[in-house]
């Protein structure tokens, strides 16, 4: 049997899911509509929408992806061609943050809690590359892609003293592999390495207690988005910024590396429960550290901690089809995974105005 071309294969898959698009919807071609992620969109042909085409190209669709396709339907032409509500293109300016149709999308039906991720899971994860005084280079902190030009990370990750931050890697899965990463028969695109234009550290950052432990890394060029490189959403609305997440289980992800050691070669994820500020302060008072409302505490289960994620990496809340960045890995106990001792994260909602102000 000969090879099946990508467009033929897409057509076959499209025919296979036609049952998800039931008749009875009345929107016409190019009519205005609202996507499943509540973004403004237009009703277009199924095979002309980048979001749905990306799903249709996969060999296996998750339950969440099938639900997304079904929720995207907006009509059918007289000729029987299915229409979907496709998000309008986002303006790719370096000082703008993406709308929910262009950020935080993760449609996988997966389990969290100390597990390896899938190839395309959390495509906003970034690795920061450093050069040490002896000339040796390596990745020693993480971050989160928040738009076409910026990665959000921890201030302590970019104030290493004698270490110079020289680059950002995006779209990585297995740091030990020089080429594209594969799981079974599925392969990702090769990771993307970009240079650093400048770094902006919060003016109020203090090393003694890691207050205001947040920084922006501006890359030297705009980044094209795809299946394996995509920004995470920030909690921009007043409702999201004031949301009470105490007791919620949020997800941390990274390669298990900090600026002090080594860790996993593949991307990992873990589920952590957010604890209250008073209890967290009582844990850290022996170090004379008071936890502020600009910080989040999460974890404290034996053997589970953000040693499974990078310093500077994300603490994420899933809301519907989108992940939102609520925390940046800041600090924790010298020995990770101690029962009753949560890790501390910079509270991202408290810094939205600062982030917006300092993006060029």
C-alpha cells in the first residue's frame, strides 16, 4: 500500500468525525461566533481552522479533544460541509498578552501527580540557559511563555551573580536528546533555542526572603506558535485575579531541576494543594520568614514537591479548556518533599499590572 499524503489523511479523519457535527445549527459561513474558550471567532470550514486541523491531524483524539470539536461546531453548508467557530487571529505584538483563544490550551485527558507529561503537554514551559565562569553552559531554571516575546520566571533565576543567562529553550521534552523527541510513534518538532534581549527583575525583589521573586525575560525575536510551543494564559480579569484558590489542587511542571542541582531529563508534572497563608507562615517562622499575600504556598505531602519542577517554573490552574498561570516556583525547604512543609510560589495575580507595565 502506498503512502497516504497529509491532505488525504486529513480528509479521511474528517470524514471519520462527521458524526460529531449534528445538523440544526443555523450560523452561516463567516458569521460571528464564540469559541468553546469564549473567544471571538468566525464560522469557517472545518478544514480551514488551525485549531481544529491540529486536532484532526492526530492519530488518536482524547475525550477532551472530541468534546472541543463538538463544542466548536457552528453550522453546515448546503453542500454538507461542516463549519466550526474558529478563533480570530491574535495581534502578535510583543507588549500584548494573548486572549484565551491563543493561550493555555491543553486538551489532553491526562492524569497529574508525579507523572511524565505527554509530548505536547504544557507547551508554554521554557528552560533558561546559562554560561558559568568556566565557560560551561546548561539549563538550570524554568519559566513560562506568556506571549510572542516574553517568558515569566523567578527573579532569583536571573540574578545568579557570576552566571550569565544566554538563552531560552522552548518546545523541549527530553533534554538528553539532541533531535526531535518521540513517544511510541508520535514525534514532536525539534525544540527552539532563542537568544535573550534583556531581563527585567522586579524592583522590590529581596534575596533574604524572596519577596517579589518575579522577572521577565525578553527574547531576541518573536516566537511562532504551534502544537509544541504555545503561551499560557495569565489571570487578567478582576474575577481571576481575586479568585480564592486556597484548597484547590494546582499543577506544577518542569524537569526537576533547580539552580543547585540536576533532575529529570524529561518533562514532569505534579498536583499540589494550595495551603492557607497562616499555616504556611507558622512552618517558615523558624527561618524568620513571613508569608505575604504576594506569595502562594502549595504542597506539603510526603515525597511530593516542586523538586519535580524547575525554579521559575509554573504553578497552574486549569479552568475549562485553558490553563492559567497562578504561581512561579520561588523557594522551599532545603530537603524537598517533607510532609507538612509546602513550597512557596510568587502569586502571579498580584503582579499582573507590573507585568503589563514592563512589557515593551
